[in-house]
């Protein structure tokens, strides 16, 4: 019984050691945003403006009923 207990402790410790070394560290990128238009938005124009200004991704987002804004998103490091 004592051998089984010691063996399970050794296995648990080894699992903890191996799982700790296998965890990959990631650095999250901070994203910046800017409203390029406030009342109207045309998807192709929005994408084009955002690409030209920030090399980002432009998307039309509804702000109010029947109002859309062009929101540009890009990795902050590219400023």
C-alpha cells in the first residue's frame, strides 16, 4: 500500500513538472480603434480608408437605428 501511495505521488509530481514546461506563453496584442465616419458607412470605402490610414481592418458598425459608423481596428504596435 505504501509503494502505491509513493508511486502515485511521484507520478503526480512528474505530471505537474511536464505540464508546467509544456504551457506556451503568449503575448496578447493590444488593438487600437478609431471611428472614421459617424453617420454613414459603405463597407468597401470603410475598408479602403482604414487600410490607407492605419493598415488595419475597417468594418461598418451600427451605432443607432439607421446610423452606421466605420470603425477601424489595427494592432497598436503599427503606429
